[in-house]
């Protein structure tokens, strides 16, 4: 069975890598990788391919950045041609980025089965582009691989037939389990001159936070105040860096001694810094999950999460963008010795890819 695994944006690589490896270990499967090129900078793409042991993609579609419509359309046009050439039996898409929905739509329309890994997550906020991508991809896919219990409830409520839904756990945690020891050998803490448990790690890239200059100004304010108390490490996504530079905030940061604005980090470098952080401040989806497994407090600067199990576990907390509240919560979390419970969410155990391949083998 020929399987095309789609990668496009940064959070896709750590989800596809364990699955690709597992498929390679089973003689019934011929896994291929198609990279749409949604993310293209070395720090957003190549470095992840290398560290996670993914092979060079079999096809690289080079679509790059554009508006949502143009980017999604460009992926669809290029992917359709690619599918005609590769003629796979199955297309696997992961997560909720534009590449996910674009490739699922193309595959289904030319009669190739689609599997969606990380199905069923819902923030119930349709102003998030990712929410639209999730809902549509789940409607298109024949195989829905679910990572947390809320996904099962959401898909059942939306009327997805139960024989299409498979609760397999979290493939991103497979990558974390595989890589954590290697990450702990890195020297990120020395590079930034910080001590374990005593710094704040920050990531921000949601359009709702960084594309709005008022919200971005509030965030900058929060980070500058926090840095008076604890070292703050802020590896900025290219979108965020651009907005900070447009508004001149990057220069403000230069005057704050303990605020380290850096380029995006590699998977292992970031994993190490997350593992050693006192608290993580973020608007990312995946980081809410990774901190849950690492037992690191995570404050999520959003009004909703599509990953409610991370809140139930006690590591993650949704925080409104109000400086006083964020700083108060940060203070409380920095004091904490142990975040969350010792029991991970079900099937977040490093074996999700194995379960997915077991399901696919029955089909093949
Ligand atoms: C995308 C995903 C988001 C995911 C994020 C992870 C969608 C709708 N959004 O958001 O869900 O959390 O990736 O990073 O798919 N850029 C570069 N170099 C790159 C890629 C992007 O400089 O390699 C810059 C470009 O200016 C681009 C901007 O970042 O316009 C945004 O990139 P885009 O892929 O459109 O969305 P992300 O914000 O990265």
C-alpha cells in the first residue's frame, strides 16, 4: 500500500516523523513524503526534517506564503498533479494547517482515501483559521485518528460514523518520547545563561495576538515587566518578528537586559528549553500538549483551546490578555514545584504511530 504523508508547516514534522518510521518498518507499506513548502525557511522546515530523521521529501511543492485563499489554492493545484504522478492508495494529513485541508480535499476528490491524524479537536472559535481547517478535514477523511477524549465526543456529535474513528493517542508525544534524552544533552541553558526552573519561555504567533498592534503592544509590555523578575527567552516566529520590527518593538527589547529575543529554534533546542522552563507562555497548540507531558506549567494566551485535556491535567491554563492577570498567574506558576498530575492523558505514551499502523494494516 502506497501512502503519501503530507508535511507543510513546522508543527507537522514531529507528527509525521514517527508515523513515517513506523510505516517503513512494515513491509506492506510504501511510505512517501510530500512537502508542500507552506513553511520554507531552514529554521521552520529543514532543521526539523534533519533532527527528526525524516527522509528528504519525495516531492517538494514549494508553494510558500500567501493569503489563505492563494496559499490553499496553490497547494491544491500542485498536490493534484503530484497525486496523479504518485498514485497512492492513501494520503495521511496531520493537524490543522492550510496544507492539511488543501491536500485532504484534493485527495478525496480524485478518489484517494484520506486519513486525518489529530482528528476531532475543536476550539469552537471559527475566527481561527485552524478551526475551519479541522472541521473540513474531518468531514473529508475516512480515517479519523483521535489524540484525546474530547475528539471522540466532538466527532460523535458531528455525526461521524463510529467505525471511522480510532482513538490512538498523540503522535507528537511519540516524537517527544523519542527525542527528550537527546534534547537534554543540548546546551541551550548555558547559551542563554539561564538556570533550570528559573526562566520563562515564550512563543507567540497566532494572528489574533500578533497581527493586532494593540494586543501586541500589551504582550510586549507583559514580557518587559516579566523580564524584570525572571529571564525571558522568546524565540520569535517569522510572522511575529516581522510585526515586532514593523512596530519598532524589537528595539525596545534591546534595552531589557533579561529579555532574549531569538530566531526560531530547532526541535531539540526548543524541547530542551521547554523541559527546563519555570513556566511557558504561549499561544501555540502543540506546546500545550508537550508541557503537559513534561510537567511544566503552561499559560496559554487564548480564550479557548482545542486541547481541553491539557487544562484538565492541571499543567495548562487559559489566560486572558490582561497584564495584571498574566503577571499574577506567572508569579504563581513560577513558584510551583510540580505541575499537573503524574498520569499522562490516555495513549500519550510514545506508541500512537504503532496504533495507527495497526488500524491501517487491517484495512490493507
Ligand atoms: C501556520 C499555521 C498555524 C501553525 C503555524 C506554526 C495555517 C493557517 N496556520 O501559521 O496553524 O500554528 O503555521 O508555525 O496553516 N514565514 C516565513 N518563513 C516560513 C514560513 C512563514 O518567513 O518558512 C512568514 C511569512 O511572512 C508568512 C508568515 O510567516 O506570511 C505566516 O506563515 P503562514 O504559513 O501563512 O502561517 P503561520 O503563521 O506560520
